[in-house]
C-alpha cells in the first residue's frame, strides 16, 4: 500500500509541474537562462622557453611533456611561431614547401638571438616540430623551434644535457667548433676528431657560408663551388691573399646540411681549413702568409 501511495504522490507532483500551475519559490520559470555559458575550447599550443625530454617532429597534446632545464633533456623549445596568410591554407606543410622554409628562417633568427651566435658554428642542431595532421585540420597553425646539443660535427644525434642554451655561444663556449685532427680511410674522410688548437691537428673551423641559389642535386653535383666558397672564408680567416697561391697554402673540408634540412631551407655550409702536408700546432686565425706559407 505504501508503494502505491508513493507512486501516486510522485505522479501528482509531475502532473502539477508539467501543467505549469506551480512555480517553485525563488525561480523565474525559465530553465535555460541561469546556466553559465560554456567556455570556447582552447587550442593546444606548446610552450616556448621550455626543455623537452625527447625529440619529436610532431607534437600532440596527449603526449606533451616538458622538464626543468636543470634536469637532463634532449631539446629546448626556443620559439613557437605561427603560419599565417596563404601558408596557413591547405594541408600541413611538408619539406620543400615555401611555408616550411619560412618557418625555418624564423627559427634560425630566433635561435641566434637566444644563443648569442650562429648555431651552425657549434655542436648544435635546429629542428622544427609541427602539430599532427588532425590538429592541423582542426585549426592548429603553430610551429615550434627546437635546439639540441649534438655529440660532434659527424654525429648530429642530440645528446642529453643540463642547463638552458640561452647565451650558450657568448664567450669561450665549449660548444663552438675549433680545431680537429681528421681521421682518414685512404683518401676519404672518416671523421673529425676535435682537439685543442695547441695540440697537433690538420683542420680548423673557419666559418659558414649560405648557399642560396642551387637545389640539393645541383649542390651535390658541384662540389667545386662549395670548395671555392670555403677557400674564400679560409683566406679571410687566416689573413692570406685569395689568389692562385691559396691552394698551395691550404685546402678545404666542408659540411653541408642534410638533404632534409636543405629541403626545409637550411643552406648553411660549414667550412674548415685543411692542412694536408703538415701538422698545425696553433690556430690559423689571422696568422698571415708567414703563418700559413706556400708549400
């Protein structure tokens, strides 16, 4: 009997409320105007000036992670930019696209500001991270610029480090390329062993030139052009004449970007003075004709 009465009572209340004859105290009768407005969902954008425990070419919110720069990390996000205008239209940018070249140029300039110098001159690499395809299709238009310390000029795999790279190229930085004792297999360069410039060596870093007007295939097929540009840097570095005698003073070794970096717009070619006939025991910077004689 109690169950039947309870059911009857609930049914009566429902009928009254549905009929609109009774208004609960303290209400205006409008059930929709007192709910707070829902917030517009925020688009995920990765942080800048943040250190990262791993290297990723695609950044996803579900796996995004940063660490204190005082702890071990593999990369540092030094800038987050945005694709705009026509570059923001269409599918996500791919290597070789104008949009990605524009992004890398912006990353390059920001990296120089953060470091206090050109990252090409040091054991550093610069990578671009993009949103996933699904995030891009959902409206994400950012790109992230990641700097990493590398093992050597030959092994550009990022290595763990502690501490921010901000200002890392100001002063006498241990990251900067200096002198090397190249190891050969026959006539082929195997790897460049870094040494103190006061130790016997045969190579020294002299600078970077930017190759602007050729494709990757043209660059690979015309090594003489890179050699000529590096010899110009060698002459200026050692303060010797850039004339027909220069090849009898020194040769060159050069390291171009990888094809992927080239397609993204990195055209910085690293140049090294090469002494084939004698060991050097000091830096060749500004030594003049007597310090780098014709042999």
